[in-house]
C-alpha cells in the first residue's frame, strides 16, 4: 500500500522545486513550519490537510537527516 498517491508526489516535487528557487534557505524552515501549523486546521474551508506533507517537505530542505529520509520516500 502506498502512503501517497503518484499525483500527490508530483505536486509536492513541483512545490519543492518552486520553493527551492524562490525562497531563501533561512526562510524555508519557517515557511515549512507555518504550512504544518495551518495544516492542522485543515477542516477549515480555506486551509487543508495537504499543507502538512508539503510543510514537512519544505522544512526538510534545511534539515539534512529529514531530507535524506524524504529522498528515499520520493525516489530522489
């Protein structure tokens, strides 16, 4: 059983590429934590639970051991 669908993986890869190009390294971690916090309130109309895995992926760009685990999960 897959944890995430292929479509979700593609969306997360695309978002990570955009963040890597547009957001400075120090701000990536803060952006990731912010996404995770707002993802907890996913039951609200504007926010969504999709923010949780994206927040982890963005924050992981600055944390080496999480980055390596995500690379294994996404095949990079």
